[in-house]
C-alpha cells in the first residue's frame, strides 16, 4: 500500500495518528492534519486514510479490492496474512473475530466499500477518540489532536471531575476536551461512507471465569509467552525489569528464551526492609546469559521529582506524573547499552491476582467455602468483623452505589474492607477543593449514576476490569514518555490475550488468602525456577513516597503559588500551600493529593507546550 511521508517516522513506541473517512469532504479536512514529519497512508481511492507518525516496524498494512487493513503498534502478523484477511472481508463485523485472536497490543483500522472501522485494545492501553471537524467525523489515537483542530480548550467541568479520588467508571472515559468524544475500549468506531454518520459496535466482552486453575494456567503461560515473543522475536538488545517480584521475573525469564540479548535491570528500594534486590539476584543467578544491571538505590528519583519541569505532551491529566522521573530515569543508560525496548512486569498485579470482592457473590453461591476464605482474608488484611459483615451485606446495585457516593464526597475515606468487598473505592473530594468544583463533580456523578452499568454484574470482575482500565490510562502516557526518552516500554501482561486467559480462571482459585498469585506461579512452572516462585510478597516503596514529600515540598509549594486550578476556581490555593509546608500531615501518605497534582501539572504543561504541540502532533 503506497504511503507518502516526509521522513522515516518517529522512534519506535510513539505511533499516533488520525483516521479519515473515504469522502471528498474528509480529504479537505485532512490537509490541516498534515504537518512536517507526518506520514500519510491512503484509502484504496487515493484519499488520505491515516495521517500521523509511526515507525516502519510499527505498522502492517494490506489492501484487496475496496478493502484495506492496518494494524499499528505491536502486532506479530505479516502482510501476507493480513492481505488474505482483507481479500475475504465482506463485512466489517467480521473483524471482531480477528481482533479477538491476534496477540500483541495495537490499533486496528479497516476500510471497506467507503465505510470505516477503528478500534483500540480491550485493555484501554490504546484508545480511540472522535470529533466532528468541519462536518466530518475524524478519529484519532489522542484526544488533543482533535481538540487542536477544533480550537477547543479543556472542559472545566471535566477538570472538576478529575479532582475526584478516585474517578469512578464511567466518568474516567470522558475526555477533558470540549467537543471530543471517547470510544469505550470494548467498542469499535464505525463511520459511514458519507463521513458523517457514526455508530459504535461492541467487539469484546470479558470471559466468564469458569476455568479451573489447572486448565487455565497453561493458557496463561501460552498467552504471556506470545506477548513477550511479539516484542523479542526480532532479536537485538532488549532490557527487562527484574525487580525480584513474580511479575517482572516471569517476563524476564520468558524474554531470556528469545533470540534477543537481554539486559535485566533492578532498581532496589531505599527501605532497608525491601527484599527486592535479594530476590532479583537469586533470579539472575539462573540466567547466566543475561546481563544483570543493578542501579544505586540512592540515585533513583523519589516520588514527586521534577513536577515543575514536565513538558510531555499528554492528552489528559494522569497521576503517572508522580512517578514519571522514576520510570524514565534509567532509560538513557539502557539505551547506551543498546536496548531497543524495555519490558516491564506492570499489569501482573491486575491479572494474576484479583479483587476479594468476588467473595460477595461466592458467599451467596458457595457459603461454606467463602466463609473459610473470608476468615483468612480477615486475618491477612486485618479486617474487623463488623465491617466485614456490613460490606458483605451491602447489595446496592452499581448505580445506587455511585449515587450514594455523590452525596458523601466530603466524608472520610471508607475502611479498606468496604472497598475491598464492594464496587471499589467510593470517590472523595478533599478540603482544598472549592464548593463550586464539588457541585460540578456531584452533578456529574448523579447524572452518570442514573444510567451507569458496571463493567460486569459481579463486583469482583467489575473491580478487576476497572483497575485494568485505570492502570492502562497511566501506562499509555508513560509509554509515550519513554519513547520520547529513547527506549519505548512494553507491558506484556496488559495484552488483551493475557487479560482474557487470566480472567477466565475461577476467582475462587485465583485469589486466596493462603497463596500468593497462585495463577502466575502455576503458569510459570517449568519457566521460572521453583526457588524464585516462592516469593509471597512485594515491595511497597512507601519510603520513596514519604521521602519524596519531604524532599520536594518546595516544588509543591511553587506548584500552588501560581496555580492554574486556583485561577479556574477549582481549588483553594491557600489550603494547598499550607499542606505543602507540612508534608508530614496525616493522610498525605495515602495519595490523596495525586489527582489534584495531576490536574495542575497537566494544565501547566498545556500552557508551556502550546507552541510545541502544533509541530509534535499529526
């Protein structure tokens, strides 16, 4: 498929683009998306189809008659296979099956007889947005691309919603830009031949968790192996986290079996009680062909580092800015050692473990089993008996739970047991949020509660899916930052096939007080040595967070001295400045500042990056 471009594309891991219908009006609109350095992939008609930036190794395309397909991202499918699919394509709905089959993590774009289909991943790691630009439906992988063409600014009401901690489903899906709409991760966007009619089609649903651990573990091993192979099969030098935890250790051992030369990277924690280095060195001892790089714990940035200097071009606020410096700090050194890609174990906590909230249903379907397990959880997490009973007796539907949360935004945070066994952590606002912002956030919650449906009727599966989506919204931003820093990142646990096979295992065997991550330990039998699978805990990095509050309190004070949020009337800057002077204030260790800092840093970056945004985006 011929392509026009001004360069060979950006570095790997930074693919982003806009998608256009195959009509004359769209071709006119597309001209304003073409900037120096962007590439253009045409429709079979010759009109612009994709305009953006991608590396040659990040895209596979095929054309057959009036059908065209493009997979952008990590997709280990060759052009011949994709061309075969295009030749047989008679209905865009047939792509549901293809999207549910291929490994990797990618956007899938299709054109057929003038119609358009565009989707991301079920994990939410790759999203789709759309807007009406000069009467034409244009879609993109980033919301700010569309906002720039509309001349639209941030929606202050949505910024007020983003001050909630946490932002519950479905409010987190709404873009913060006026006039821009989001497509659910489980849906595909469909645009008609006229370029104006638009609808959505659901292509993914979570599996019912019916597999036993014995049956499910081999499927998880195969899916995770395929996910790692998709990134390492090209060889070269690939770095991989080796924290000593089960998640990163599993990825590292799978990568070590590939044609790539592996650099295992360990960042020890500052806490003397942190055992990560011990377990990482134990794992490295079984990998003689892998180079093990251990960084100085004291040299690693703390939480809250460099908040005043962030200039990455992001399309929404993200609490990932708190750890941005920690995530990116060592990438240049890995690049100097030749790494073309950095693998992480992020996501293992979300798919190899699961929410205890499943026991709300299990108590009703398998009461004797559930009671035995719940006694174990009470001892493990120190849940009080009364709170446990109240949480298990709470049978409110999701919409009612959300509406109740809207009425209690200023209440203290609930006890962990009510969140652990319920629909999740109910949203809260804190003292520094203004009454006006509170009214706006409450109104949005009440409107959502009137029609909101959970991600799954089982509150355990709902919680798992919401946590996956919450985390991938952070990771998608880190991935762009990492690519800009010179070494793109990949998190194989968040590939859709890995998520599916993990969620298909019965929760009664996946989460238990008696074993740590039993699904992953079973899946990695014969891959990871037994000695390394015995670890039953993980480091929390609490010292890095508390030290960061103390060390960077001057930066936090500066952040609030000229606050964009205060100018918008969303926060009381005086209260935030008082907090910055008292970093040991009880409650700050619970991350209650994160959503506010995220919004403030994003607004500041938006002002700083206005000039760069035009040339850096499609």
